[in-house]
């Protein structure tokens, strides 16, 4: 199926849900939806566009807002679903009910960006250590790594 | 009574050190929990502080076995952002190295699968073969592991006629040996019986859990980025997607065997139609603001990089998803209802790095909390002993 046809179908199926639709490259389609339309849009992609495969979720810190891009792939195209949530109220809905394989990526978003994924089946940390302090979210732009001062046990003060 | 067995985090069975907690009842695994992050290196954050060129070398060090995969995935994305068109000869050399890397990774994996199943001559044969392709890679790039052949706008080293002849010669040898050893595999019923039916992953689960690469293809999901999203040279090449329907470790062996033969074919096509000309174009220092999704079929499955540029000489964001991460939910599913004795084999079926070392596994009694430490070699010995007396599965056949 050529890209242009997919774009037309997406326009029809998503209707007003699609805030922006672009096709910057061959087999690359970007769709922007509002936060509340995320789960319905993912369901439409899975059921009508053969996008049961979610490659990953990318998070982006854009200052006032966080942007999340859900990279879906079907055998004919790579459809990227984009949504934004305000930094002051970082909450998104979990899509694990639609795509069970999304749980690892959602756990990563929680710890790296400090966003609350509502309804996630497993809210634990994914990569960060157990003794990582609360409220530190490494992939936010304002987070800087400060190397802790090395203390040699039994060394000179 | 159920026990919990922690495996790892110091465990090179998977690419990154990973901690698995298995709940077992008797010999049967009833629950698996995966904990990651023991060796989390923060590369995505680091990439935001390095220039476009430096990041090639950062991404190359994400993985040791498929080092070329991440670097290529990154480079082809950045080339799109910079609107560079690498010369055809450069692209052909780049993807020749990709296919050679796939061959060495799959041969390594086949040896590991043989070793874990207690078929050590298979392991020694395939690893001897692997030296042929490692020597070829060393001849092309100067290195056995981190080839560093990619640069923005092409590759760093050219091939001459003598090298091309040597690679073709090597591929002929490899193909002949592969076919012979696979014949041996087919005629060893105990090997086939050991791996058939182990680590079952149904097609529905493979789809739902977003499995990638040979794991998905062995469950009948024909998912291969080289076909679905033919990047760079793959549109011009003739090859087939290898799949199997048995959904078990045997299927994963068969898929990789078939992929080896396809890769030999691809290498020969690339070398026979290698165009003349330059190997690289000059790349600018900065990239215009923009974003790109770059996909690449690594030996273990789809590799995806999301790259965003902000107009400076450094990326705004580089998101990396390695194929092993995508296969973790499927791994949990495969291990469930399996046997303790099958853990090494199912591990090996996902990722080849189990060959690295003899590992320590701690058995913790859930009731008393008492721990007993066994080495991975003992676990393997138990596995072999358990299956020595098992009846040969009469209906298991080598499907090649």
C-alpha cells in the first residue's frame, strides 16, 4: 500500500483525533493526537493498520511539555503516534491493554521522565538502580549528572 | 512448595548483565521476573553531549557482537538528517560488513546452541568456521570486533580486487562447511530431540509481546526490516525471509541456519555488483533541525533509533532500542512452564552471549532461605543428564 493511501485512510479513520499528519519520508508517517485520544488511536492502528508491533516509545523533553512518540510498525509502513503532556501535570494513559508488549517502554518513561503512566500493569523501575533517589529523572533536560565525591573507606579525611 | 531462583545480575547469558528471578515448583518454572539495569550506562544522555561524529563511536560500543548494527542504524539516520547521499560503493561495502557480521553472529550462536544441548562437536565445528568470517572482517576493517568502518557519508576503507577475491573464496568455504555441518545436525536425532518443543512461544504471543528477529520468525511471524522497510541497498538484492513454524528452540536454530545461507547469497550479490567510484562524501558539522526514525535488521532483530536534531553539532535526542530488550517479554513467556534444566538452552536461544563464561546460579529455598550455589556448568551437566535418559522424540524431524 503506498504511503499516500495510508495517509488518506488515517485521515478518514482518525477524523478529528489527528491534529497533525505528515509523511516526511518513504514509509514514515507521523500522526499527532491529543492526550485523551492516545488509547483509541492506538486501538485503531492495531486493528485497522496491522500495527500490533510497537517498536518502542521515545520520550522528549521540550521544556514546557513532554512529547512521547509511539513507534508502530506494520509490514508496509512505520507509523509514529505523537502526543504531548504538560510538564506541570505529567500523566499519560497506559496502552498495555492494547499492546501488551509496551510495558517495558512505559516503565522506562516513568523513571526517565517522571511521567505517571496510569493503569500500567507493572509500575516498578526498569533500568535505574534500587537506591536511586526519588524525584531524579535523568532524561529531563534540566537534569545534570554530578559525580559524587569519591570517599576512600579508612582513607585520610 | 515453590522456590525462587535468582539468576544474575552478573550473567553474560544476556547481552547486558540482567537479573532473572524464577519461581519454581519442583522442576517446573511457574513465574519469571526480569530486572534490568545492573549495567545501565546512560548512553542516551551521554549522546546528547557528543558531536554527530563522536556518537558513531559511542553507538558502536552499545554492543560487542553486533557493534556494526547500532553504528549503521545511527549513521543512516544522521545521513537522512544531513541530507547526505553516500556513494553507492560506500553503501555496498557498509552492508557487506553488515551481512558478514550477521554470519559471524549466527555461527557463534549455533555453536552455543550445540554446546548447551550437549553436542560439543557441533560447537567446535561452527566456531572453527566462524574464524573464517572473523578473518575476513579483520582484513576489511582491521578489527575483529569494533570494525569502525562507518563514517557520516560513507565508509572509511575501500576494498581492492584481491580482497574481493578472498571474501568470495571465504564465502564458498563457509557455505560448503555450513551445508555439511547442517547435514550432521540433521542426522543426529538426540540433538533434534533435545531442542524440539523447548521454549515454546506461540504466534499469538510473539505478535502480542512485540518479539523481533529470529525469535519472532521462528514463531511464524515473517517480520524482517530488510524486506518490510528496505533501507539502502536491500531493495536491489534478492533474498528471502527465513521462517519456521515450530515455535521452539529447534525453530530458532532452523531460522538462523536458513538466514546464514541467505546471507552468503547477499554477500555474493553485493560483491559481484560492487559499483566503482568514491566510498564517502564529506559530511557537514551540523545538522538542520529535524527528526528521523531509523530502522535496521540486526542479527537479533529490529534495531530502531529515533534521532532529533536541533541545528547544532550535537543531537537533541537519540533514542536507542536494541532487539534484545524487545525480546524480554517473550523470554518470560518462553521460560514459563519450562524446566530448570532447560534454562541454559532457552537463554541460548535468545542471545548468544551465554558462551562467555561459566556462571554462578544461587538456589534459594523459599521456605528456609538457605542458599546453595551451583555453577552454570553443573546446571548444564544436570540438563544433559536429565535428557540422556529421556526417550527420543520420534516425531521430531530436522526440517531442512
